[in-house]
């Protein structure tokens, strides 16, 4: 019996890379119809995995305390109910800083989703390993620390120029080159040029004083930049391939990579390399600031709050949730950090795992409304709004352009978040870093290189 691709499709097979091999095998042998069908059976895909009829459970560690929050909480819970029908998920949780980030079924910021033997790139998002690091500068003058850090850090578009790049660790480069997801020119270029950069959005460099000791503390908040974003893009493509084969009913943004596959193991290893890079990204900024001031650090600790954490065959996808349980952090060196907003303390916390927190705490204050809604709700000039909300603080925007969507009023009430942390058992505050000042990207797009070129072109065209 001879076969071709059309015949394979007619008897129920989906077109695949195995078609030529199978046709060559069959057509080079004198096989009966029964023998052909027996041989082809090995290529028949497993039955498609449907969405869960009964969604997996999840704990709600948040409550609305006003009408605006009620809309936010309802959106978060509705999205989680759809999300938890994803067939890999077995548990979940929502933190007090939760806010929606997309359509129904998208994991919210402040959400935790626990999957069995599966990694969901869409549930850690492009900002892989968004994290915070604290360094204790002892009795240093906070203004001097902020000034020194300002001269060293980098916010906004792109990376550092070649002459301003930090020396890249060769052992880390070897790991990158040894991973199929990371070993390409684009990823390696981003890893080099983005080292020592903080990006934009809600990322910051914060200086304040410990409430307990009076020591000056430097806190940075950022993720893996373009290096991590490149991995996310590749991961989503691989997950989509598996989704089409395994579970077409699953929403595209909830596609997964089965951990037990070669791709799953390699992707997990890539995530760990991204984690190492991101920690180093914080360290180079802190160490350069210490060196500029001629100071030795007194203490340092760090934690991510946007990552995937493994415990046996369970993968905890924390989309903006701080790990409390030491099992999630192999290099744990101290308590955890929870920033709120530029006018509020950075909380230093510890805590225990419970059935409802799943070993996590909030990662910050979150938002009740979008940036656009917040911008429209404000009255006055940007300068007037900035002055009113940052009084007494040394707040700087790296681009020299005010971004009012990062001012305190853009975020949830910090006291509410703290009260709900206590109410739901989401960590105990053991110290606070009282704010002196901070640096953020600001509205860097206003004078982005391409906008400047566009304005220059318009001027030339008018002449």
C-alpha cells in the first residue's frame, strides 16, 4: 500500500514534520493496509485536553473598601475564575494589590497561579523576574547616596553605550551561550547593553532611612529588561505550538510548555539564567554607588516578585506577588521587600505560608484605575500636581519629564494594602525604609530619539 500527505489527512492526521519520514517508510515497504495503520498509530496525537469543567480553587486575599475598589476587585475575581479553568492549574490566590492587566482569563497583577508540570510564559509576562534589592549604606547622607546613584543608574529607552557598559561576567555569558532559548545575537546584545539599566514604568531607585536603625538604605526595583523580554517572546511561540496540539480550547495567553519535554527543561533553565542576570543587574548599580562614595555595605537582600517558582512538580506563577516561603528562593539572604509608592515606606517583611496565601505576599500597592484614567482625572498642570504630591521629598525623573501616572495618587491607598496584609496573614512588617527621595524614568517618550528625529524632519520639510 502506498500513501501520500492527502491520504494521511483524510484518515484523521494533522499535517506535521513527521509526514515525509512516515511516507518514506511506508512507501519503501510492501505493507498491508492493516500494517500501515498500525505503524501510523504511533503518530496519532493524544486526545485534546479540554478546559476544566469545574475551575480550580483560588483564595481571595483582597476586599473592596469603596466603590472604585469594588469595580477593580470584581474585574480581578472574574478574570481569575476564567483563568482557573486552564487544565494545568490546581490552585491560585489573589493579593490585596491585585489589579486586572488584560481581558478575562488573564492573570492579574497580584495573582498567583499554581500549575502541575507546566510553565505558562504568559503568566510571568515579558518583565521576567521583576524584583527589588536593598543595600544598607550605614550612616551615609541620603542626599549623597541619591546623587551618586543618579550619576550611575540608567532609565528609559535602550541600553548603555559600549563605552559605558558594565563588565559582563564570563561565567554568566557561558550559561547564556549554552541555552538554546538565549543563545542568539539579539539576546546576548541585550544582556550586555541592558546590564545596569532600569527601564521605565513603575521601576525606581529609592533612598530612605530605616525606621529601626536610622541607616540609609538604597532600594532598586526593575526586571530583566530586553534580555528577559526576548525569552518571553520565544517562550510564548513555543507554548502556542503546544497549545494548538494539546489544548486548543485554552486561551492563547494561557498556553503552556510541558515541563517534562525537552523544551520545558530548557525553558526552565533559561528562566534561572534570567534570574541570575537580573540579580546582577541590581548588584552592579548598588556596588558602583558604594564604590563612588567609598562605602562598604552593611547588609543587602533581594527578592523577585514576578517569576515562576518550582516546588516538586508544581510551578507557582507569581504575577506581582512576593515569595514568603524560603523554598521558593534558594539564595535567600534576609527578609522580603514590598514597596508601596514614592511617598510611602518600603516595607521589610517576613511571614509564613498558609493555605490561603500559598507562600506569598503582595508586591506593592497596585492600581485601581489605568494610567490613562488617572491622567484624565487630575486637575492642574503636571508641575502643580507633582509639587503637591511630592512635598518634602527629593523626587527626580531621569528624563526630566514628569510622569504623573507614577505619583502616589496613581496607586491604591497604601494603608488599605497594609491593613489587608495583616487581616489576611500576608506577612509581618519588621522594619520600614522611610522615604527621602527617588528616581524614576519619567515621560522619557516625550523626547525619545525617534520623536526628536520626527520633529527635526518636520522642521526641515517646512523650509
